[in-house]
C-alpha cells in the first residue's frame, strides 16, 4: 500500500513536467510518453533518499533530459561522424529532425577544460549566453534561400558540455531530408547579459567545420491549396502550404502589385499559424524569396510544438484547417 501511494504521488507530481521536457526534446508525443514512463520507473526504483523536494525535481529533469538525448543519439547514431575539434572544444552533432523546409540540429560542445563554461551567464529563460563570432547559417547544396535561429542551453548541469541548437529553414525542390548541411562555426564567445555582445577574449578560438547528414523522415503536413485572397489590391493564389512541429512554409502566386509602403511588399502577405490553445504564431515577415509574381517563404517556430496542436493557418482573410484537426 505504501508503494502504491508513493507511485501515485510521483505520477501526480511529475508526469506533466516530464512530458513537457521530453516533448521539447523529441517533438513526438508518443516518444515523450515512452520517456515519461521510463523516467518514472527509474524514480520508483531509486532507493537513495533525496536531500529535498528541489533535489528530487532536479533529478527528474536531468534524468528526463538524459533519456531524451540517449534516444536521439540511438536514432541518429550516424551523426557521431559529424564532429570537429578546435581551440580545446569538440563540437559534435547529436541529433537532427525536420520536414521538407525546416530542420533542427542539436550539437554538444565538450571542452577539454571542464570548468570552461562554469562562469558563463544564463538568461532568465535558462539559455546559456554564448555565441559564435560568425553568422553560422548552414549551407544546403541545391537549396535556395534560407535562414536560422540559434541558442545554447545546458541539458545536464552535472557534465561539462553545453548544447547548441540551430533552427534552420531552406527551400529545396525535393525537400531537405536526405541532403547534407555544411556548417562552419568561428570563435566561441561569452555574451554580456545586458547587451548580448561578446565579452572579453573568446573562450575558444578556432573554426569548426561539420557536414551534418539530414537523414530523417519529413514531419511536414501538407494543407489544401488553391485559395485566392486579396492582399492590398493584389490577387494572391496559394500554391503550396505546409506545417510541422518546426514551422510553416507557403508559396503563392501574385497578380498585380500590393498597394503598400512596406519594403518588399510581395513578402508581407499576412500568415498566422493557429494553435488549439487559442494562441497564434505570426509567420508574416520571415525569410523568403521570389519576385513580383511568385513568392516562397518559411518561418521556424520559437519552440518545437506538438503537430496535433496546430489547428489551422490563416492566409490573408482565409483560414485553412489542418487535416488532422
């Protein structure tokens, strides 16, 4: 009876937390549930007492993160060849997931000196305030356009490594899955918490070059197309539209010129991705390319989302439902 009550307490206390952490890593509800079950089982089997409730919670978060990383490494074991060492730091590509136009690569930065990152500031959101001196947008051979967002975090405070996440998008005729991302990183610096500018000399000086195979199954969900909307006096017809846990992509034809003073008016067609909780992501002004008659643009979400939570996309004044919703 005591064990049953203990199990109920742990499930009630930590199941939701574990699922949130695991989904952030994995982007899959089924995988997150598997990790949740394994984390709770290991917690139940643990006999050594925790020092406090905070110690117990920290153990749960760390175990969840480690199990997620182990799962990603097993699924992407081929990525272990994508590593580069310079300036006393080894950068390795641990995991990759993506769709036809977006992908995320998670790297680990492991220093020879285990104290290298100890005094680097953290943001209120928990990111590690590091940066490379170059704008390290990967090159995807055969792709056009593209963009990137990136951040650092510490998956396991008990080891010396930190993680670097690149959220990328590019347009490729046959999709990005199965291609290679060529990555160049230069000089790793600590950032000032106020200005987010480099502080002092680089923590590690050098150049890291990696070839990262984008070997994944696309998570894109294609939406119905052919809708025509009016955009500031121009007629716009949607020719391609998709969403995934990573972002959204749209292509459209234009007839006429939008009557607006905005720079690059053809790119400013309003696009919003709508979620089940009532929130929306503004994908209007994002990376894109095209001309006066045709545009393709893509937006990466600020987090990995559950595809089941994407209910629709609004283009201009037309709302297009996601097929599963």
